[in-house]
C-alpha cells in the first residue's frame, strides 16, 4: 500500500517534505489509516513474538528504521509519492507496543527468577 504509484508516476520528480506535522493535516484519511495499520501491527506483534524486542525503545527504533526505508523507497522510485518526515516521526508502533505490553513474554531478566525447563 505504501508503494502504490500516484496518478503521474514516472512523469514527475520525487518530492520530500521535511517540515514536521505539515503533511499530516493535508493527507487523505485512507493514507493515514493505512500507515497506522502497518506499524501498529508491527508494534503489537514484534515484542510478543520476539522477546529481544520487549522494550518500547527497541520497538520504536525498529519502526523508525522501517519507516525510513519506506520513505527512502518512495523518494528513489518514480512513484509520484511524497517522502515525508511525518511518517517517520509518528509513534504509532510505540503506542501499539505500549498497549500490548501485558502480553509480552516474561523472561528471567524481567521477572527476577530463573525459568526452568521440565523433562517429561
């Protein structure tokens, strides 16, 4: 969805918007919702699946890196899209990670006790 070409794909030069919160209020609603869904799923599922990511700062770093990759691709490829700093700055994955923190796996470091495996 983030790589869908615009109406003039290949005909116009790529654009960059580096002013924070400028594009957020002019973007169509479906683009905002689509961007939210991509990174909310990452923020919710990553710390649940991978215990090494069970930290809000690590999830934010992963989401920022993914968002930077997407924005760079939108700039480099002739898609008639605007690479915006607003998409990188939004903490949507962090909010989802914060909401899912109760379902993160407890580890020995977090619980203060040693987890033991039982033989059957």
